[in-house]
C-alpha cells in the first residue's frame, strides 16, 4: 500500500493492486473515500469523489480538506499513480502540515 501524501492527518494512498480509472484513497481513522481522476489528452477533466462499499465515508471538515487538497495536488497524484503502476517506480511520501488556502 504505497502512501503518497498525508494532509492534516488525512492519509492519501494507493492499494498495490489498483485498477483504472486512476484513483486515490483518503483515510482518516475509520473513514475512507476515493477520488477518481478522468483525463482527456493528458489533462484532468474531472475528479469524482466516491464512497467505498462497506466503509464510512469522509465527511465534514475532513471531506472539505480532501477536496481542497485534490484541487492543488491532482496533477502530482496522477503523476505518482503513473510512476507506480505504469513505470513500476517507487513513489515518495510527502507530509503537508500547513492548511492550503
């Protein structure tokens, strides 16, 4: 399970056996959500946050912080996903403790 970011206590990661569409999981405590990235001509055209069956979804300020994080780091998430699953490279973990405005 490659951990790629931590933002204000929210762990953002991939599972090792992921599938398309490109997506990332966000977990805080017992809550977890998934963000799917849709691309066209190499550009992100849409990000959808979805629930995971059988798991309580992020909510409130954690969900809001996850959305803000995605707005600022979507390109880097996609880059890390491609590096890990396509090129089989290790991806670096980054911790961000300052709130994005």
